């Protein structure tokens, strides 16, 4: 098994090398796990609104909040601890949440003022749709997973396996464009 893929010569080699470059671009475009959604960084107000909305449902600790945002957005928005924990501290300073430490973890709960603030906040659209993982949240996640699989085949596959992967990816691309062509 080869660890690298030589594109070879001729049109087919150039075509497959271009496809691998496109997949690297796809992966970098869709890899939004550092606190972004839909290619743009979420604002502080969005993190604040999401935290209030989640705590309105039940008390949570910081990593639960991060996990819930990731799950509800279908993987398209995973805020970093560096954005969630300062938001929690700010909300505590404003008297909107309280923290209780148990087993070395702080669990955050809305205060009465926090419940009022959460009730007035517009959390619609934060998760990518009303059902949680909306269609736009699922697409980047699927794109990332496809790009990761293609990269793994390129790295570890035999030349024959790489050629099969190129055929599968060509067909997938054609099918995706056919979806847009439907009326």
C-alpha cells in the first residue's frame, strides 16, 4: 500500500489532482468546528442567546452547553470554551445566572432575572432550523465527513482504490448538480 498518490500524467491525472485540491478546499471551507457557522464567526450575542436558551430548559455545565449547541446545529456551530466560559462569567456578573459547584464542576442555572431575559431573547435560527439540525447544518457536516474519507483513501489507498474513489466522487458531484437542476 502506498502512502502517497502520484497524479500521473495526462488529463485523467490532472483531473484527479484537481479533485483532491477541491476536497481540501471543501474540508477547509466546511470545517467550522472552531466556533463558526455557515462560514462566518458567530457574534457574542449569539453565544449569549444560545446559553440563555439552553439554560432556560435545564441547568447545565459549560461543556454540556458546548455539546448541545454542536448537536442542535447539526455540527455546523461548535463554540469554543474561550467564547462560552467568558459568556457564562458575564451572565453571572449581570445576575442572570448562578453557579453551583458539585464534583469539581460548575452547573449554571438561570436566576429569575435570567428567565425574563431568556424569555425575551430570540433564539430562533440559532440551531439552523426549528427542528435542531436544519438542512444547512447537516450539509457542512456531511461535506466534512466526505472530505475526510477521501483524504484517508488518498493517504492510505492503493492506486486502484484511489481510482475507484475518484469515480465515486465524480458521480457524487454529478448527482449534487442534478439536485440543483431539478425544478
